[in-house]
C-alpha cells in the first residue's frame, strides 16, 4: 500500500485530499508546514508528497529544496499561483508536478497515480540498467564505465577498460590469449601479441593491491579471480 504525505496549513485542504487518497487505497500522513514536512520525511519514507507552496514557518519551495538534499520521493506542488514562473521554479527545485488551486480532487488523484507509476517504472528501469561488480573496496560499474578503489576513481585507457571489463565479466574463467585479443582488439588484429601483455601490466599497476586478481596462466592466457 502506497503512503502519501500531505503538507498544507489549511485543515480543510488536508482533509479533502486525505478523503480521496484513502478512497484510492493510499495511507495518508499529514504535516502543517514545511518545517514539519522535512522532519517527517527524515523519519519516514513516502511514495509521494503533496505539498502546498504558501505556508507559514517554511514555504513549500524551500521545503522541497531541503527534502531533495536527502530524498528523491516524488513531490506534487499545490499553489493558488498559476504563473509560469512559479511552475518553472517548482520544477527546477525538483518537484514532479504542479497543481493550481482550486483543484479537482479526482484530477489530483489521477496525477498522484500517474506520478507514482512513472516513478516506480523509472526506479525499476534504473535497477535493471545498473550493472555493478563489487569485491571488497574494488567497484566496477559497467554501465558508467567507472572503476573505483576505496572510493577513488581509477583512470584507464579505453582498451584497458575493455580488457578489464571483459575479464571481470568472465570471472573465474581461463581466458586464452587469442580470445582476449579477439574480443578487445578484434579478430583481424595483426599487431604484436605483446600488446596484450603490456596492457595486462598497465592494468596490474592501476589496480594496486587488486593486481593479484589477474592471474597469469602460463602457456594459456589470464584469469580474473577474487579467491
């Protein structure tokens, strides 16, 4: 069951939204101003936040800015002001939608469902796309083509990346020299085989203590292992 935080200093508005949201099957929590909204968001997780712009203590725009520092929960802004500037400002701060008062509760719920559905789909897509290998302090992000050790990015040449990524993807498998050359440099590579050895040497230098993960198989090739 999805959980919504409704932030508005007007009791009547909060009750209307709560009534329709609960009818749609949502669990609803309330906050009366921006300060309280930030405190609640630090303590609990929500699937969506509906927040008024004009509130005492701390306005909705400022609250949105602060919440975005630690949370990516979708936010729908409510405001009596429908000027383009206000809408643009809200989107620049990280809000996902902007609804002008007075609003139709049914339309608001349609927007709520649409934003949550979009957010859920985006999260699933991100999880699907994310392809990361981790061993102790060594992190290999295949999607971003980034290798880090102890949080520090390791710079490599394009060929080093290709060679290393292929070896990590085939962790624990004995990789023949011919296969590595074919996969990284192409089957029609006519260069010296020592090119592979040179890149392996550079990789080991870049990997520091993790250079031991690249094992030489005499007469065969190399293997990446984490044992």
